[in-house]
């Protein structure tokens, strides 16, 4: 196993990755860093694609205080395209 290298002056850290796409009650969702679960999707593949699209939108606009607004627009756009989503924040319905 390769040794992890830190940048000069940084303390080595252990990073934990979790699966962002998950199955709940037979439907697929993805979880954002902002604590929002987005879905449902019909397949794991579809949830992974949509998670990647949202990740790219957040990257383009810079993550920060506006992240929840970008996620909200992403969900509202799904309604406009006939794919209503039911997001939740910390388990509470957000729409």
C-alpha cells in the first residue's frame, strides 16, 4: 500500500469516504455534503449520474453559502422536466 504524502507543513489526515448513492425503501437517492438527500431515482445508475451533474454545478458556482440555493434550483428544474424529486434535509422533507 502506498504511503500517503502530505503537503509541506500539513498534518497528515485520515479522510473517510461514504457512499453518496444509497437505496431506501426500494428507491435510489444521493446524499450531498450539505446534508440533503436527493431522489428518488429508479436506478443506482440514474442517481449516480444526477449526483455527478449536481456536483459539477456546485463546483462551477463555488461551494459556500449559496450551495443550498443551487441544490434547490436543481430540484426545481427536475419538476420542470417532469421528474419530481422529494429531497430531505436531515430526514425532514424539504419541499
